[in-house]
C-alpha cells in the first residue's frame, strides 16, 4: 500500500468514528427524560416490583443488604398500578432514588452494587 492510501484509510476511519459518535450522542440526548421532581414522591428509595418478575427478588435483596430492611419503599404493581401508570414505569424491577432537593435517578432492572451504594444518602 502506498502512503497516500494509508492516509486515506486513516482519515476515512477517523471521519467514520466521529460520525458514529455524533449519532450516538444525539440519540442519547433525544431520549425523553423523566423528571424526578414531578413524580410527587418524597425523598427516599423506591423499588417498583411485580409478582411475575424474576429479577425483583434479586433487586429487593440487594437493596435490603445495602440499605437495611426499612431503607427503601417497595411499590408492587398489583397493589399500586396507578403509580406505575402515573410515573410511566414499563418494567419491573425499577428503582427510583429521590433526593431531598427533588433531584434523583432511575435505575431500570436490578441496580448494580455501586449504584446502590450511592443511594445511602438520598
């Protein structure tokens, strides 16, 4: 291969990488974000579960081990489907952490241990 061909391949690869990054960045920014403050829930950790959920027990165990038995509030779909509808929760388990200032974060599925560690002071 000539020097010119190698340069063209390198420049083309770099341009492709920039295009893919820009596409991914725009896609991530265009996703609808849930407003934590608009949930109407006070500060705390909330675990949204369902009876037919295979991973809900795992999420419950992880939160209990990290936060203690009373360290979070479990909201089962079977008893509070209206809350799921109001908040737009489509899958269980989901974990919502609401901080005192109204900010917070959602975790879909079973949260990772390092994410749960961050919830200790909501």
